[in-house]
C-alpha cells in the first residue's frame, strides 16, 4: 500500500513534532532563598507529614483553565513526586525560620529531643493560568512537651510573576513560605 506524498509528509511532520518535545523539570525552593545556617544541636525536633489532593500529586504540572477545567502539561514536570517536593521545601522553610528546629518525616525521632508533630492536609493546590498560585491548607500542631494542641487552616496566594512554568514553581514556593510563616507562629 502506497501512501500519497501529502499524507507521508503530514505523518513525518507529526512524528518530528512528537520527537522534538523535551521534558522540562522543576523544583520548589525555600523562600526567601539563601543558605541555611549551620546547626550544632537543634533543641526541637519536628515530625512533618503533608498530604496532597490526588488530582495534583502527579509528575506533570496541572494548570486550572478559565472554563473550570484543568490542563495537564505533559512536558512540564516536577523533578520528584510533588508530595515529596512540598514536604521537603516546607521542612527547609521551617528550619530557615527557626535555627533551633530539626524537621524530619513522621516516625523519625531522636528520643532525647522534644518532638512537635505537624500534620498538614493541602485541600487544594491550584494554579490559575496567568494569574496566581493558591494553596488551601488545614493543619494540626501537637506539642505534648509544651501541652499545645492547635488546629488551623487558611488559604495562601502568590501571583505568577511571569508567563512561564518556572513562575508556577516560584509561586507555589512562595505559598509554602507563607504557610511556614504561619506554622512558626504556632510552634
């Protein structure tokens, strides 16, 4: 079976377009940027657990469209599972704000240090195309040593400073920094 020349040209062009798309990978970052101070012996250990909605906990970036839909951006990807990136970035944000904290995952504990447990549920993590990033979070902070048991929630927003996927990562990082500021006030 012979394909007409025009069909063969279209098929070749389509294959070339698919082959030329390279993936771009993004990280979240500690805000404000800067090196963490060296720690000799943190006084308070924090066990941090973060959960994300399954809609956004995937490798591809998810962008909310104006028509109440979502766009899964296939070639703009997170460099690691988004839940891991969010947890790690938030942990470093907390440590940057208080030098006496050592933040680790749940279940990792050094018995000699007081432990504060922070459990965060991100109810929504949205990026509105060309506008802003938003995180709606509920949290529970439990410090048995100090007798504190606090529950809270809020929405944190940051504008997209450019029309790029790197700006999406930067805006989500800014939202996490706002969440860290709020949590530090409760620890």
